[in-house]
C-alpha cells in the first residue's frame, strides 16, 4: 500500500507544500517519492488556489491509496498572523483537491491526531519519519506513515 503525505510550511510569506509518497513493503516503510510545490502569488487566497492547481496537476502521476494532510495544531493563543492565514488557506485548498480523487481515503489532522490515527505515540511516529526522510520532508513523511497499516 502507498500513502501520500502533505505538509504546508508558511515559509516567510510564500507557503511551500512538501509532498511525500511512502510505500509499505515487507521490510518496512520505504520513501518512494518526494517533491516541493511553491507559488509565486502574494495574496493568501491566490496562493492557495495556485498551490491546489499545482498539486492537482501532479496527482495523476502518483499512485496512492490514502492521503494525509498534516495540519497546524491549534494555537493556545488566538493569532492573526499572515502566516497562519496563508497556511490555513493552503491547507483548505489542498484538502479540497485531495477529496476530489476517487477511491482514496483522505485525512487531515494535526501531529497528535495523526499519531492517534496510526495507533502510535507521537514520538514513535516522529522517529520513524526522521529515519525515513531528509529533514525538510519530515512532516509530509509523518503524515503518510500515519495511514500505513
């Protein structure tokens, strides 16, 4: 089984989307593919639409049976920062695109929610993601690992 993991980094006003595909093999999970999607738009709504379109264009070339979007956890203090809005817009648009893919299970949860979904402790899942990937793709791999049996 293959799972697609996605994480959004609100990187200094221009969000980046990290995407990783992980496959479960008899020897354990293996990183199959990973890439970054970037936008040149400046307005949060336009950024979200552009990122969603770019992801939608890449999905037909990918093979996966489940997809997970690692969302930002709820902030203990309400924030109105631009990065928070950009990330939320992008996550919503990407989730919309993923839900349009037929016959694919889609989940969108924060780190703790994904760990609970996987039936593992957050630290366990994090360690597995670190072991399997390079640092910048860690969150996307984390999301994908949560959906593997």
